[in-house]
C-alpha cells in the first residue's frame, strides 16, 4: 500500500481538516490523507503522479479529466478526493497491459483518433464505459456517449471511428456482427498489422 | 480552482444528516451528485463551512412505482438511472423525454434529480418537468417529514423552500388518472449547455378530451415558470389546431425571457410557442393515427 500526502496550498497546515481515505487506483490499493477541498483530479495528478488524466476547462465542460469511478465515468475535476473513499478509480494508465495496448488505444492509433492528444484520455475512459454497457454501439451511440467530451482538433470523425474499431476488436470473433463498418475496420487491422 | 476551505462529513443516515444540518444551519450544504455544487464552490459562488455528503446513505438511489401508480424518485437517483429506465419509458413519457437532455452523459452519471430541484437554477430542466407533472418534494427535518408541492418548492432563482436543517429525500409524481402523455423539448446551443428555452408539457386524456394538463418553462424567467393559464385552457378540450394554438399563445405570454447571449427575448418567446405546439401536435397525431393506444411508434 502506498502512503501519500497532498497539501493543496501553502497555508499553515495546522487547522486543516484532513481526512484519511482508502481507495483503489487501477487495481492498486492506496491510502491518502487529504483535505476535503482537494479535487479528485488533483489527487490523481499531483498525489498519485498519474498525469494521464488531464485538466482542461476545470468547469465540468470538457471531459478531459474523465475517469471511471466504480466503472461509471465521472469528471474528476467535479468530484472531491474524499468522495473516492472506498471506491475504485480507473484512469487511462489502467488501460494498457504490461506489454500491449488496450483495444481502445490501438483503435485511436489505427484510426488517427487524436491530434494534440489532450482530450484523448477522457475520450478513452468515456468510451470504455460505453463499450462495457453496450458492446455493439452504432456510430450514433458513440457520438451520444462522447457528447460530454470536447475535442478541438479532430472534428470527432476519427475519434468515433477509433471507438468503433475498438468495439469491433473487443467483440468475440464468433459472434461478429455482419455489419459493413465492422468488416471495413477488420480489413484495416490486417493492413496495419 | 479550489473551493475555499470547508469541513466535510459523510453521515450514514438521514437522521445524522439532519443533526448536522441542525447544528450548523446556513453554514452547511448538502452534497448529492455535486455537479452544480462543486463547480459553484470552485468558482467561490458558494463557500459553505460544512459539506454534508449524503452519498454514503444507503437506500436513496431508487426510482420506483407504487401500486397506485405514483412514482417515487430517491435523493440519490442519478439522471443516468432515469435515462436508462424501462419504468419511465413505460409510464412517464415527459420524464423519459427529459432525462437524456440533462447536461451531458458524464454529468448525468453523478447528478441527481432531487439535487437539481434543490439547486433551483432557472435554467434547470427537471424543475419544469416536475412542476408540469404536479410533483411533490418530500422533506425531512428535526420536526419530522413534510411534503412541498413543486409549485411552492422553488421560491426564486437558486432558492428553495427548505429550512436550513431540512433535507429533501424524495420526489413523488402523483399517479395519472388517465393516460399520461406529453414531452419535454429543450433548445441548447450544444450538449451540456444551459437551456436557452425548455418546455415541459404533461397532459392526461380520457378519449379525445384532456382531463389534466401541466405546462412549465425553463430558462425564460428568473425561476421556473408555471404556465398555469395555458394548461387550464386545455382541460376539457380535445387537442385541435385551435386549442393547441391558444395554449401555445398563453404559454408564450407567461414567459418572461430576457435578451442575452443565447438569444433575444422575442426569439425565446417564439420558441416557447413553437415547443408547446410541437409537443401537443405530436400527441394529437398519436391518437388520430393510433386509435387511442398511446406510445405508438
């Protein structure tokens, strides 16, 4: 177990109401002592050093800071770190295995789903929640599920393709949908690999 | 951005919540979904000395139908639960129409209906929906439980009828006495933006005639607007082009929109008229084609 201490600013720490919380991040158990006003995004980035979770707008609009809390997507700039107590947090760092990328990450690479990459971690986490709930999304389903995540580079086209690519890859081979776009995506996998 | 410093308590029961609120009064704030409160605290529009997080209280995440047909929505029922609810799709078309239009998909995972009502944002969608359905808010405090009609619950912009030591625990939508119908339409510049205009229309009909109607408006006044005259004009009438026009005009007159970056007052008023007409015309078409059976494709 890891012990971390995070202090949000320079004020004297004597009067600060600190709470001890325990939670898991990407499957690892953590204990932290945090001030209640510390945001979950700051605990993740500064406390845990997991800087894959990005802070974009800081006003609950852009979704760059999206993580999964017990499997459900949440904007981590709009949740207090103390609220993670007893819960499971998953960040973009939890997607890849030791030696291979998660199909979503592969999909974003194969379909050029990012340009500057700032929104990408949030897009992937929102997409992961979508695919867990609906393994066979339509393009419309993907657009709907990602409508809380802003991207200023891509115009979203390739992000949507990337998620559909991942959905196709994650589907059990035997139960493959006889769907035109999925077939197209598989061809590209072969071409790429 | 950080909120200013506060103390945090996460009680395990409503009773404990009430004690904390009683002890700290106006200095305490209840945290449910936090999708409005946390941003407000970060911007320092709100600086409570104590945040009482009710998320650890079990048994508040429900929405269910009572045997008599009324609906109950608990304080921790998230927008996303309502969006995916087969129950709402089957029995409450106005709420089913509104649920997918709240904020954005990620905010809907945490935000709550009851919290949204308490927040009393003039641009909040649920307040109009629940007002049109004549819902009631169940409130608990040191003196016990009381029930407040939605029409009386919001007392002004960002103001509700709760005493400092009371907490809203559930919302009740009364059982329909006839076939429930209606909808919610929202004009927003992009997903997640506040409503430029939102219109909730709830009607119940026996045969061709409207037996009950509720119309409420989002974003076109200092708080949620109950267009009671527009609704009253429908009762006892069939839905025809004329009765729909009259109701739409009265609803537009009830609006008190202001010109801002989302549109001119005249435009917003026009949209109120258009939305009322659209919802009611769609209902009128359903009966004329489906011979009384609602929810036709």
